[in-house]
């Protein structure tokens, strides 16, 4: 099974500053047939289901603010929030859909410093 | 806009069967390329994909749960169902249903989730 490992487990960033969350997969999630990375990012706030932010590693879901961006390829990926807002406090997860069983990272808790 | 709603007992006894239903509104579960997944979240294990089902009844399960899981669809009611047999305390979790597409298997629509506690 493909294992997704996020770092750090928790992160405190000042309002208006940049937040960066990393996700590493135990094998490449770059699919040769479409040359796309099969990786998504989600945001989860307390008492709510995860919300899709990014798919194909860097494509923002409709309605997601452009301060959220995804990058990376192969086994190493990053979710960045360019200017942290109070409403961005949440737990963030990466997910691989390269193969089944689909798997998620353990989550990164983002707080305000 | 698709809406998903999980329902079922919030308390299940050990060794019994957990049964949940996900009712889909705002669209048909038979829509092309749509798969319906079940994901659970417990403090100890984070988010875990349980499996997915297509409107034809075709299924894909997580091998770690495969021996205990059954998923099915009822197109007449626009519902998908999950059964998990022989539950233990380790199966206590919030259970979500969510939609993904064939070959684009990120989860774009989620239900609110339902907490299932396994306890005698």
C-alpha cells in the first residue's frame, strides 16, 4: 500500500504570513499515461467533513481562494497558503489516488501564531 | 449541487454489523463516471478509505477491511449502503460517504458524516 507522510504534524503561522505543508508518498504518484500526479489536498475544520482544495497536485477546485497553491511531483508535494487568514485554521490532508487502497496523510494542524 | 447524507445507528454492539445508508440528492447516483465511496475517521487512524461502489454494483474495497465489508446501491432510492460485519471498538469512527469520479478519484462531495460507536 502507498503510505502518505505529512510534515510537520502541526504548524503555527502569523496572520498574513506564508504557511507550507509537505506531503511525501512512499512511491511515485506520477501516472505515466497522463503525466499527472494523482494527489489531492483537503482542508478540514472542526465538526465538518474534509473540503477538497486541490487535485492533480496543483489544480485548485472551483471556489478555492488563490492564496492556496499546490506544487511538487513524483513523491514530494507541498501545499502553500500565501497569506494566512484566520479562516484558514484547520487540519490539512493530502490524499493519493494513484492506486487503491486510496490513502491519506496523517494530517497537519495549522494554527495562528 | 450534489448533497450526501449518511444515516444509521449511532451505537453498535461488538461482534454485530454496522449498517449505514448514504442518500444522494441534487443528482443521480447513476450519473456517468460517479463512484460513491465510504471513508472513516477515528482519532487513532486518521482518514481511512473503506471502499467505493459504482451504480452498476461494481465495488472496490480496502484490503484491510475487505473480509468484513459489503457495499451496495439502490438506484430507485438514490442511495448507497455500507455494511461492516463483526465490529470491534476499533471500528468506532465518524463515517463519511463521498463522491469521486472514475480515473479522477479525489473526493469532491462529502456528507456531513455520522459517528458510530461500538460498545456494549
